[in-house]
C-alpha cells in the first residue's frame, strides 16, 4: 500500500512537527503508527483536507475535545477557549491547512506535485468514517510526556 511508504508518510510527519511547534509553541514526538478504523468514540474534533495530483488521499487532524481547546487557545495567543465554537474550529482548520501546505511544499522539492483541498471539520462523539482504503494513524505526544496532543490519520489511495 502506498500509504505506508515512508517517502509519502514522512513529509506529513515533518510538517506536523514543524507547524505545530511554530503555532502552538509545543514540541511533539511521533508515536507508533498503526492501521486503524476511523472510529472516534470520545468527543473529538476532526479537520479533514484532501490531496490531489500525483498522490491522492485525505489527511485527518484528530484532537480530543480537551486538546482541541488547548491548541486553539495557543493559536489565538492564549485567549481562553471553553468550547469548540466557530472561532476555535477556524483556528484548528487553519492548523490543518498549514500542515497540508507545508507537506505540499516538501513534496514539490521531491518533484511530486500535489494540490490540497480546503479543510472541512466535524466535532462530536461517536464519530465514524468509512473508507475503501486503510487508514494509517500516527499519534503525536507532547515532548517529555505521555500526553497525546494530536493524531494524524492518513488515507492514501495507492491507485
């Protein structure tokens, strides 16, 4: 499966780490990637953006509610975020957009041309998404802790 190729996965990981550090002022450590079903039982915020071009697929930026509020607050210069409202959702979608833009730039340096689609988001409990292609989930932890900050779920079509 192309989605497991490190040449495809690594640009997403590099982008996530650098963008997250720049906008949320936290260092991240990559956890163990696993194949996963796209099932999210807890209250979760998901921002989804697509890739078209040489590589086709979807990226899901996944944050449980508490982390979503904390990251949105950091992105808004410390403004308190007590709920995932339109402003918090917009900030988190922009985080996904920045990760995807940075990823597309890395791919372009490797002569892999891709375009990104604008992110869309969903927030709720007991969310389930279906895909004909397996999803690769990569958790990211705050540096020096066991606290999960975010997860990326990549659904890359190998056709």
